[in-house]
C-alpha cells in the first residue's frame, strides 16, 4: 500500500505535488490542534470551576484573618451570589457554617453528635481525607495539586456520572481553627461537547478544503515562471534561437533560473552561429582545391595524355592541392576532437629553452633563409604537454616564415614573469592592421592582405594555437603593426596547478 501511494505521488505533476503537500501538512496540523482542543474542553471547564472555587477560598481565608471569626451572614456575603457550595467547620466551637442545596455529599466533613473532646469526626487514619472510604462507596478520588500550604484539591467522580471539584483548607488564626471545604459539581457538558465537536469538525472540513484551494493557487503562482520557461523552450528551434525568457519580477530563485536559461540560450545561439560559420568556411576552403583538382583532371583527360608538359603540370598541381586538403582536414579533425575534449593532454616538467633550440635547429635543417636569435635570461622549465607546446611554437614559426622576407630576423625571447614561463616570437614581416589583430584567432580568418595564392594557409593554425595554450593553463596574445612586424606572446605555468575535475 505504501509503495502504491509513493508511486501514485511520484506520478503527479509538480503543481499537484505542491498542492498535496501544502494542503496535507496544513490539514494534519489543523486536525492535531483540533484534537487537542476537543480533548481539553473538559479540562478548560474544570479549570474555570477551580478558579471560581479558589477565589471563594481566598476570600474566606482573608475574612477570617481580618475579622477573627466566621458567621453565616459573612459566609453568604463572601459567596458573592456565586453558585458554589461551602462547608466551614469551626472545630473549637463545634459549629458548622454551610451553603449548599440538597442532600449533603458523602465527602463533606461533619461534626459528631457525641462529644469528641473538641475534635471533628474524621475519616480514615489521622484525620486524612477519606479517599479509601469514598472509593469503597463507588467514588473515584484524585488529588490533583496543592496550590497553597495546607490546601488540597480533589477531583471526585461517582458511578452516576456526577463530578465534583473540591478544595479543602485548614485555617488557624489566633485560637480559632476552621476546616473549609468548598466544592462544586461539574455541569453536564455532553451536549456542549457534542455541539462544539460538530462545529469544530465542520470548520476543519472548510479549512482543509480552503487549504487545498490556496495550495493550488500558490503552486500555480510559484510555477508560472517554469511554465514560461517551458513555453519559451518550445518556441526555440535551430532556426530561431533569439527567444528569451522574461526576467521581470522579484529577485528570487525563479528569476535566477530564468536568467540561467537565458544565458544558456545565448551560448547555444553563439555556438550555432560559430558552427554555421565554421561549416561555411570549411566548405569554402575545400571547394577551391577540389575545383582545381577537377580542372586539372579534365585537362589531363583532354590533352594531358599526349602532352608530357601538360601532364607534369597537372600532376604537380593536383599533388599540391591534395597536400593542402590533407593539411586542412587534419586541422579540422584536430579542432573537432578538441571541441569534444577527446584530445589527451600529457603534462610534464620540461625545459622551454631546450624546446626552442630544437625548433630553431629544425628550421635551419629545412633551409629556411631566416636569421634566428634566442634571447634567454636563465633556464625556464614549464609544466605542460611537450608535443602540444612544440606544435604551438611551430604554428608561430610557420606564420613568421610566411610573412617575412628572405634574410629577415625571427627573435625568440625566453623569460619568467608572474609565475609563468614566457616565450615571445617576434618577426619584422608585413604585420597586421588592428581590425585583423582582434579576429586573428577566429577559425578560417585570414587578414585581407594575406588572402592570395602565393601564401598558402587555412586560417586554422592560430585557432589551434589558442586551444593548446588554454588547455595547458596558459595564455596567448598578439601585438602587431602594419608594415613593421608581429610579436606573439605565450605564457605557461612553471609548475603543476590544481584544476577542477574534468578539465584536465
């Protein structure tokens, strides 16, 4: 049954769950309060009777201690027209002052008709209240409390359903000795109890119904932003990512949720725009070599079979374009894997100086007619992926070789700054305009002056370099001036750094 209830509750919508929880908790609290109120109706009535009796006992005590003696006239005055039965025994004078109607209750103290040496007739042993004798006669007696020294309070109930509250007090003043008994029969509250219980039940039913209505209203108000998020999400598609959720209203958790979704939609829109641009640029870059290959293939088919010169030219051009396409596809695959975090990064401690010297040596072996200068202050060791950093530096070197003239100088500055090992690669080539510097790390972007057939390239190298730098906890920046040259600044951590799980 419990599993079935849990399954039924879990199948409800959030709005219904909030309504059920709110209404259920309020209803449970209301029923518990009503139960205690109902159970304490008799106690409240009994307490009212007690307070009335206590007041009479206190008045009698004050009168005796003020006037010294009690009289029947004084007793009637002290009762203040209240329906309370009183029995006062003057033990020394053997007199009784009383005010009650009907038969004298069995528990009331009496004066014996026989002389008892000034003592009152008593029950039980030692003059104690006759609890055992009363219980033998069918009464149930409970001593509830003593609210003053010498005072005792009893709650007495009989088989016939009658109930009494009795307070007994001994008053000694000068030579006078009084035993005061004040009691009152509890009224029959069965009708009042049933009437009150019925009204309380009807009020509870109404309040429970009202609590569920209020819970439904509250859940609807609370989940209104969620409904707006759902409607906005349904309107959003790949063709239209400009929709945003309205964030007006109080600064609460729902507003934070809406702002989070808006931020996510903005990132998705930017991502789709970059993806579309990437696909468009990749298609453009691939279309050109494919067209060239297709053109030379047609040329061979028409005349190249019998003309060795045309055949040789066509083959060389096809090989060059094929190599260009191969390099482009390799870089595209590299970026695709990097976007999916599928490229392993194996970091280690190694010498940046030695790595730069290896690259300079490889450049000289490649017979590139450039002057290379290494400026180093001391041995710098960085914590990064050796092969990736080498790939990054080669990207900078290739750019420097492309855009500098023969016999130009390429300078490598190696130094330490702010806990990073830094390597700056500086050339005195064509340089770039500031509008190009801003976008130089975008994929497929190439400065206008470099978009010619004489300088090969795909526009992906610096995008790869930026990814490598960031993946190794480093950073990369560029300074360039048109006609004066370009400097790429690269910085990598000197030692291992703690990163959030999943980033490394």
